[in-house]
C-alpha cells in the first residue's frame, strides 16, 4: 500500500506557473505507475498526465499538451506536475494517483485556482 500527499497548489494569475508535488510513502514508489487527475466543480474527474515507473514514457491530455510536464524522482519518492501558461479553465482540485497490479491509490488533492 502507498500513501500519497499532494502539495504546491494555490492561486495564480492566468499565464503563470505552478509546480505540484506528490510525495509517496509506505511502499516501493518506483514500482508504481503514476498519474495526475483533476476535477473542476460540477465536472467529472479528468486524467491530466501519466508517467511510467521509470519515467521514460509520459502522456498528456490534449487540453494540457505542451503546457504541463509530468516527471518523477524515484530516489525522493515524488512525482511532479509542472504547469505553465495556466488558464482559468485549469482551475480544479488536482489529485495524484498511483497504480500497481491493477490496484490504485489516491491522494487527497490540492487546489489550483487560476484567475483571469
């Protein structure tokens, strides 16, 4: 089992940047594929980005392609989401998700608010 804690959210103006972090504990972090999701008020949870266990392969939602970057540091048990050129429509609670052996674990989320 793995425990996930997100941080780095906040209020930023449109065009600005934030870097989210997700710290993992309780299990072998490097064996988990990692994802970032987000959920805006009144909307379904949306997959934002994924990264493989080694970090060699990443994928992004079309809505964030070219603006967001997912990375991981297995030595620090942490996955990151660098968010640039933020837009008001990026406003949401961002969740970290770990998956191994068809079992997934969620963090509690961190709020990102982008003002226009």
